[in-house]
C-alpha cells in the first residue's frame, strides 16, 4: 500500500560561493523528520524522500508535502518534529502555530 503522505526534502549541494543550497541543513531536516515520523509510528503511512533542488534556494531548507501540496521553508529540527506530528496524525488538520512561519502561503 502506498504511503498516504509523501514529503520531499531538498538536500541539494552546490559549490561554495554560488547560489545558496539546502545541503547539509536539508540532510539534517530529512533525518529529523524521518526519526520523528518513526517515533509517531507512522513509518508505513508517511514517506520522506530526499531530493534535489526544489527551487526556493534562498528559503531553505525546503520541503513539499503531498497530497496536500503544502510547501515548507526555513526548516530545522524543531520544525521537522512539528511537521512529523502534523502529517503522522491528520494532515488535513489546521497547521499548528509553531509551523505557521514555515508554511508557504499565496503571499510568498
């Protein structure tokens, strides 16, 4: 059975001195998110996939969550734990206050 939620986390690496990249910070977020999802017992329901550039290089680390289609920016380990709690539970629930600053809205 496919997962009900799939989160792609940018861990794109670029040479120093060029455009910013999620890089090692994206690696840290992907690991924190995976560990938190497993801690919630949702490993079979939520997939986390590391991916290349998602195009929001100045806002990283970034992630995109499907099927909701929500984009997340400026993630860190604490935000990853909050995101894991959201998607491991009811992903249609309201985004908690702790995650609001990380959610990309139509205004962004």
